[in-house]
C-alpha cells in the first residue's frame, strides 16, 4: 500500500513536470499536426495506387497516421523520456545513490515515465488526433469497449517502450558514451514501431519478422486494436504486448542486478 | 590580420557602414570557422565514438528512404512519379537540408541558451552571436545525412533517363546550394523566434524537418493548399520542387510561369535578407527584455 | 601592449568631447534605469501586465583602477546593472559610459576592453579542455600570440592552473573552474573586470587564492574591478569602496568604513563584571541591551569615544574585563535593508 502510494506520487510528479511546459507542449502539438498532414497525404497517394495495402483501406491508413502522431510523444517513439536524465545520473555517479533508495530502481523510473506518458497522451496526443479527424475521414470506433481496449493497449505500449528504453539505458553502465546508445534505440524504435510506415506494409519475410519484434507493441498493435484489425477482438494484440512487457521487464531486472553488482564492486 | 577596430576608425561616412557590414560578415564567418575547427579537433580525439555517431546519423536519416523503398515495393508510382524521380527529389532535399543542418543546426538551441543564461556570455564576446551559436558543438557526424542524400541522388541520376544539358546540371547544383540557404534561413528564423518564445523550439521542426520530409515526395501527392503554402508562405518549393520539376521535365501542379523554376537564387537571397532583419530584431528584443 | 593601446587611443579620438569625462570617471553611470514589462496570467485567458523598475535611477562613477564592491539583496537590481554595464542589456533610460563607450550602442567595441566572470555559470566551453578554451578566447579577441602566452603563463602561475590545462572544464572542481574563468577573462588585458559572485561555493583556500590574485592584478595593472558578492568578507578584503543598491535605487556609495557608521550608528561594549549584578544604569549615552550572568552588553553611538564610558564603568562597577565590538558589516547591511 505504502509502495503504491509512493509510486503514484512519483508518477504524479512526472506528470506535473511535463505539464509545466505549456508553450513546449503547444509547440509539440503544432509539429505533430504538421507531420500528420504530410504523412497523411503520402498515405493517400500510396493507398490510391494500392487500395487495401497492408490490409487497410484508405481511411484506416489515415487513422493510422494520426494515431502515430498521438502516440509519438506518449510512447517516446522518437526518444525523449526518462533516459536522458538516467544517462546523466549514470555519468555523474548519482545513480549509486538511486541504488540505495528504499524503492526499486526500475519501478521508480517506470512510475515517473508513466506520469510523463499520461501527460503527453492528454497534452500532445488528443489535439493532433482531433485535428486529423476533422480534416480527414478517419475510421474511429463507436464502441466504448474498443476505446477501452485501445487505452489498455496504449498503457501496454508505454510499458514495452519503457522496458526497451530501460534496457538501452542500463547498457550505459558498461559503455561510456551513451549518445550512441540513444541514437540506436531511437533508430530501431522509429523504424520498427510503424512510425514511418505501418508494419503490415513491410513485404515478405522481412515483414513477418518485423511484426513480431517488441517495437511492434509500441505503435502497430495499439493502432490495430483501435482499427479493429487485431485478432480476437483486440485481445491477441494485448496478449502480444503483455508477453513482450513481461519478457523485457524481466530482462531489465536481470541487467539491473548485473549493473548494481558492477556499481557496488567498482564504485560506479 | 584586419582589425575590425581598424575598419571602425576610418572617417565616418556612407561608404563606411557598407564596408563595416561586410567586414562584420567576414569576421563572423572567420570566427565561425575557427570555433567549428576547434570542435572538430576536439571530437576527433574520440575517433571510435565519432565513427559510431556518423554511422548512426547516416542510418537514421536513411530510414526515410528505406520507407520510400518499401512503398515502392508495393506500388510503381507515387503521385505519378516513379522511384528514380522520387529519389531525385529525396536526394536534393536531403543534401540541401543536410548542409543547413551541418552549418546552422545548432541555432535550435537558442531557447535553452536564453533559459540557462549562457546567451549573456555570448554577448560579452567580440564575435557575432550567430557565429558563436551556429558553430558551437559543430558536429561532422551530420555529414551522415548529407552522404546518404548524395548517394541516393547519385543513384537516381544513373536511373533517370534524362538528357543532361549545362542548364539542368547548373539547376541541380543550385538546388542543393540555394536549398541549403533556404533551410539555413529556416533554422535561424526558428532560433530567432525562440528569443520571444524560449520553449517553442519544436515549432521550427515542423518547418525544417517537416520541410525536408515534404520535399522528399512529389508535389502532386499533396493538396493544392499545402503546395501553395509551401510556395508562397514558406518558400520550400524553391528548394527542389520547382527547379526539380523543370529538370525532370514535369509540369508544376500550380501552373506557375516557367521563370519561377529559376528563381531559387533570388528567393534564397530574399530569405537571407528577411532572416537577417528578424534575427536582429530578436537579438534586440533579448537585449531589451533580458529574456 | 600595442594592439590594446591602439584601441585605447581610438576610443579617445572617437569619444571626442568626452575624453576628459573618461579620464575623471572611467565608468560613468547617470540616472540609469531599466524597466521590464511583466505579464502575468490573471485568469484562464486574461493576462495583465505591469512595469517592474529593476533599476530605478542609479548614478555613480568609478575612477580607473578602483576596486569597488557592488552589493544588495537578491532582486535589488545588481545583475541588471552589470548586464547594462557589459552591454548585454540596453537601458530604458539614463546615460552610461564605460571607458567612453556607450555599451548598448557599441557592444562589440566595448567587450574587447572588459572581462566578465559569472560565478554561477562558466564562460568556458564545458566539453573542451581549458587550453582549447583559451585558444578560442585568443582568436576571438585577436590577442597577439606573445601577449597571450605571457598573460596565460602569468595566470597559470599565480592561480596554480598548471596541471589543469588539459582537463575538460566539466571535470574541474568549482574552485578550479573559477580560477579558469578568471584567467579566460584576463587574457585580453581588459581595462575593466566585472566579477559576479566570484567566490560563491569556493573553499577557503581557493577563496584566499582568488582574492590575493585580484589584489595583485589591481595593484599591478590598475585594472578597474567591480565586484558583486553575497560574501561580505570578499568586500572587506578587496574593496575600499562599496556601492549598495536595493529596489533598484542607490542606498549607499562610499568608503567601507563609512558604511559602518551610517548603517548602524552604534557600537557595542561588552563588559565582564566580578559577579552577577543588575543592569548597569545611569551612564550617559549608553544603554544596557543584554545581560548574561556577570557579562553585560552596552550600546553607544559609533561617533562617541569609548574611553570616558569605560572609565565611568570602571569607577562605579567591579570591572574584570571588557571588549569593544564594531558592528559586523552584515548587520549594517541587514539594518539598511530593513529600513
């Protein structure tokens, strides 16, 4: 109970921290919206040539674009999130202090990242999606159940995204230069989440592999849940996300234990 | 070594201010040069790290083209343009943007500098503030974007069955250079805007990164309103769309008179003049409000 | 130094009629004002704006080679004044000349002749070694090579930077970084040095070293120094003159000694008696403010002599020991601000 309250407080402070930057949020919304328009037009051209490409009709493809813009900041698909601060604390050695806190390191950062994601879903996600729905004909479900499932999928997307970024961040304990790691993490996320192009459009065996990677859980799956393209009424997608979340969080714990040993033995 | 003091000391007159302005620009460029050189030397001390970042920059920026290739694995044309033609647009847009990003990309940190107070420090040095900001952390890893853009451009030239004339070669070269200038202006304008709105650095991304993404696709893909906006409001169309359509032998969707295809240098110069005015206004505003 | 001299003559020529004026007052501040317009949200969408007079009509002059303390509480307008003196901010009103140059109009010319050290943030390049930072400073200020080497060697020796030149700035301790910053500000032989909180966060040894260096600099080069600080012992060690401002106005300008008199007006006599006694009474011009066992505290006007007071007490009371306390400068200033 105490632990839950503590983590809620951490999440709330993460939320508030991002909420103070109103102008930055407005600027982000503007940029997401502009990118949404650019991408939407290229998708229109693409689906004009090949209707039903990737199993979507044009309206579904456009919906995918705007979900992507709404999820961009929320699931930190192009970087941004806790990892910059984490790297800074590894570099200057403050992370040793964190390890001796009464709360678990992974849980602490997760709570704070979840608070951030919650703010960015509201602050940066809703407006671009609304603008997209206003400017284009989108396929948005009318059933509240689907929206609820979508919210679950967004939550799990943030969990998987966090778990992935946490793994990369932990590697900073062994590699001195974390900028390369961040770059790699972002690169993989941008391409394999579906941010540039829905993963269902990726051809052949390559597409098969890509759709099974954990990054698919951060955008492709939530989008499919909302579009009603995920099997089992969306449950298949949620199961996929959950499986990756468990595996990656567990891997994070193992790596964290190794990192802790390293810090304890070498003093950082 | 021409002392700027020496220039200033001559008798006042009309000729002076022009010469002084030119002297100022020359000094600003030279200062940019030695600050950038210092950063290059300093990053080269960590070669492995530099190589990694260069590869990361190359690969990240190449992903956009990877997405285009995947698109063309499913279709033969986009907006009526085949892959080599889109690659031509992509390459010119990328190289032009990459040049601006390499030389002036740091301007996007102005808001942060105002917030943390380091802007004040720049104002206490006898070097133009823009030179100091733009050359700060000068990073050759940004050559990654230029390289991959140039490779795609080169590939497209081998695939495009065009009759090259001196004119179209000149037009292609000017696309990259004038485009670089136009994008550079956008970077500086975005930076200057942050003198008024420090947290709004992301707004400029819509025009810079958004702009280069827009120009990677043919104008026929986009709504007429968007193309008009990218021609008359933010003159992105002059970076590659208009001249490239001429090189590719295509009609422009807005049906503008033919001479506009050659207007990029003039547009770029106009942009520079406008940007200079806005930049000075921004700096003046900072010096009067301190924030 | 030839380059510098040329610059100096040039300024005198340019300044024309104001040459005499710069001779007398190297820094000349007259009725300087800075007003900021502050906007506040006063509702969901409504905004109200009001004018804040950060600097509200300050005048003072500094002679060449003077070392002056510039003090006041947070938000008094110190930084704003310094920023106007260095050309960072343009004034809203009044007249300002530094070495005959108007900082707002001729910022680039002015900055060649001034050095600025901000205690809170470095002017050096965070990721570059000190040596590279100095190399950049040399090129920015176009310092002739020989002059640069000489100045650098001198600072390195006096500020003991020898082993640190190849260390990136971010790895330096606060004290090391401050010494590095002071060096960077002096490589181009500035006529004026502005120091904003130069000893903040420094350990005792670093503080002493920095102070000693500044005294020497001022004595040997006649560098005019304007120092803002929260640490009044800096002022006591370094400055003969202090300028105190608060709420954007000048509160005091004069000798440090005078600040004691004006601010407090009272000194304290502490007497130890043989035994515990009721408070000492009936002594003209003094009053007992505190008793603690056999010890008593009496205050009397700073302008009065303590001698007759002591003899009166010694005559009437069993006096064992006594001491005289000057008002601490902190008390003086605290009292000024309270008033």
